[in-house]
C-alpha cells in the first residue's frame, strides 16, 4: 500500500513579490512561500491527496516560516531538513507591464541546493504513486517537431528516459515555459547564471 499519493523533492524558498508602495515611496515586498515542488503539493492537498516533501531550509527566520507554512498546508515534512550552516534561499520577483516575471535569486549557496544523498529518505520516495524528479538532460528528438527526450534522476541510481510531445511549449536550455500563441517569448528564469529545467513528474510502476 502506498503511503503517499505524491512525493516531491526539490527547492523550497521565499518569493518576495511586489505589493505596492509605502508612505515613504518605497516598494513593499511580501514574503511568500515558494518553490515549484511545494506549490504542486499544496494544490494536490487541496484536492484531497496525501503528499510529502523532501528538501532543505536554513535554520533562520525564513526557514522557520517555510516549515510552518508547509506543515499548515498538511504536507508531510518528516523529510524537510534544517541546516544551520547555510541560509534559506530567497527570490525577489519583478513583474513587468506585460505580466512576465523576472527572478533574482539570493543563494551562495542556498539551503535548497545543499540536500545530500544521505539526507534523502528513499523509502518514503519509493512509496508514492507520483514522484517529482530532477531533470538531468533535455534534448530535441531528431526529425521530430513535437518530441523532447528527458533524462530523469529519481534518486534510485538508475536514470529514466522519457519522451514528451511538448516541444511547442518548451525549448531545451530554457527555464520557463512558453505559449506558442503569444507574439513574444517570456524571459527565461535566471538562476545563478544557469538556465535549466529542474523538475518533472512521472508515475511510478
């Protein structure tokens, strides 16, 4: 019997988003729990699914805030590690007039990057119907306008390769999705100079 419907492993950080101006004319920033893995888990919890998160935050005020937020959402945090040697990652989000978002990440490194193999509970990971995994490589399939080939690392030591017909929405090397019906492409998410797609999901057998 599966313990969780979905387990996600990855980043958990604070998104600072613009929320008006102060009386002194300074921009106000709101601290929001962020990170794609827990965003997905949060929505699944609202749909009545049982979820778990594996990741790391710093032993600081932001890490405490994130831990409580994830716990309050009902997501299992037995495998959320707190590290007193690194800070929780922060992201400052600017929204342009066209609605596109630009991210500035503060991690050198951040706690979300410092999770080690020894800290991952692979037994919990293997007991889920769905697992979020790290994308090691994404390449276009020769002679195909639709297919992309993803190489996935689920922590088991054996890479998985899948094909997906999403080339119209994602270009290898980008970190953001694109709408083929838009007249312009959204800006790619910048993360320490690297442009990567980090996470995907697959159904376990």
